[in-house]
C-alpha cells in the first residue's frame, strides 16, 4: 500500500507557529503533525510513503529519517511550492502514484480507524473521504453526494451539503491514471497552477465515477488556523490513546 502526503506548504495562516518551519512540523502534544501521520499510516499497513516537501524541505527530510518506522519513506521536493497551489505538489509526485494509493493532505491528524475504513471500503476507483458535522464555514471543503457517489466538491458550494472532505482520497485500479491525466489537462490551462487539486476531483465527479467513504463519528482534525490548534491537540490525544502512547516523541 502506497501513500502520498502533501506537505509542501508553509502554512502562513498559522503564523507565528510556522515562521521558521512548515506546518507539518508544528507540534501537537509533543509530536509533530508529520509524526502523527506517519505512525498512523504505518499502523494501517502502509509500506511506502512519499512526502511532498517545499518550504523547509531539508527539515522535513531530516524528520523522516528520525522516526525509525518499518516502512519506506522518502521526500519529494516540489520546486513550484511558492508559485503554485497544491495541484503542483500532486504533479511533482506523479511518479509516486500507483495502482493502490492514498493521497493525504499534510495538515490532518487522524486516528488509524479513519484510514482503516478507507482501505477496507470496496467501491470506486477514486473515493473521497468525507465526514458530516452540524455547521460548515467558508473554509470547509464541502461535498455534495448522491447515494454513494460524489457529485460536487468545493469550498463555495451553496445550499444543502452532504459533508466535508477531510483531505484523504483513495485511488485504486485505474483511478490514479485517470486523476493524473485530468491533472495534466488542468495544468495546461493558463489558470491551472493556481487551482487546488480538488478542483480536478470536482471535474471528475461531475463526469461520474467518483465515490465517497464516510467516516462520521471517527476522530480527525485539520490544522489551518491558530484557533484550530486546540481541536487538533484534542484529536491527537485520542489518537495517542489508541495508537502509540508508549512510543517516544522524536526531538527535532
């Protein structure tokens, strides 16, 4: 099982926490966000992880060498991180996508049960992981679902929505190839580099063939703003109790 983690961004909205290091190296209860992700991936049987880096690339690559996990982990530098949105990180990691790949945003902390459900689901070649909550704000990546199919994904969805994308997508069989072909087509347009990779998923969803995996009730959190820190630390405590409470934190 292969994973691609998008960790190239600086996380400017988290300043001053990210003044000197990227968002993925922000500490939650003594461990970096990257460490939480890597240990959760390892616990779920992921054997190869490609972490896309940008701002603070050397620090991220160094951190990857310190965890001592039984998995192959490598850093892939995205030279476009300062001028392109995360669609550029997906393109930089194109060779890392295989027949069975999970794509994860580098700002999410999640309990292993989330990924276990994603990997156990038997459905579409491309499946977006979603979770419902009571209220949604302008920064949430909202989704609209019909049955088990994704029909729209965007921060700008108006009216009724079906949930929020948590930043985890499973690609199987021909899903990776379909995604990368659509990604390339978008990047060949004048506005392509300024788009999120999820705009590609939205286009594919409108064509049909993109599914969803629901993880309602499971623990996860996204770290975008300083106000998110408390929720992310609370999620990390839940994950620690279920995953690696006895594993020592790595000092950077």
